C-alpha cells in the first residue's frame, strides 16, 4: 500500500478507529522487525524485541500529536525504530561512529558478482539448478554476515535504501544528515559489501 493509505489509516486511528491501527501494524510489522534485527546485528539481536515493541509504543504515545509533515508514515516509523536501535546500542557501550564516513576498502571497483549465477531463476524457485539455489542461499547468509561488518551509519543507510525503499533524499531527512553525506555512506557501504562478498563466495566459474 502507498503512503497515502497509511496516512489515512493514521487519521482514522486518531479519530478512534482501533481497526485502522491493527491494519497499520499488520502491514508493517514484518518489515520493521527485519529492519531492527538487521540494524542491531547478532551482537545485540536479543534486544530486537525490545526495540520493536518500544517503537510501536512510541507510535501509540505520539498518536494525538501525529501529523504527516511531508514524511510518509513508513519513513516516520522506521526513523523511530532507528533512533531506538541507536539508543539501545549506546546503552550497551558499543562504538557507533568509527569509520562512519570513511572510504571503502581499497581494491577493484568492478562488480565481483558479475560472473556469478543468475539470481532470477533462484528467486522464482522453478526450474532452478540445485547448485545455483544453494549458491544463492549461501549468498544471502553471507550478505547478512557482511552487513554486520559495516559501521552503524553505513548499515542504516543501506538497509533504509535497499531493504525499505527510501530514496536518498528521504533517508537523509529521516537520519538528519545532508544528502551528500547519505550518498557517500551508501557508496562506502556498497563498496565494503562487494569486497566482503567477493572474498567469501566463489565466482560463477567455481559454482
């Protein structure tokens, strides 16, 4: 559903329609929990439930004060979750800013995935070679591991942009950073992920 539908549900909920909130929750719970879990990483994964629940609690608390203000409900929701996750990591004493805006690792800028098996068949699940399907399952697991090597600032931008579909200008506003900063963080994140994936998975010739 689009942002206008979300906003309409929020307005209905503010006016007392509890079913509108239930629809919002069902619509976004899976993606929000996945975002929180991946943002926290395995080291703080046990706190994903706390951050997830606290995010929805904040939504409920802000019910009477809510106004679109140019941001989609989903953007606002994920921004709340991001702030709660950052608070959680800070309370645990983890470093959040090391290399946040530094360059990616040195190396070849060419796409290390260019010669890997095609993903389309594996995603469809029909007529898929078992070896290719196993390859892409391993790639998915490895990508999650590689995400955890990113500084939080870069991981946040990557997840908001690629997992949750926020445009760079939207996520820059959501995170309170400049557009060029958001763009740089995304570029560095992609560079590090490419190198991390290339170092741990075989090329298409080896698959």
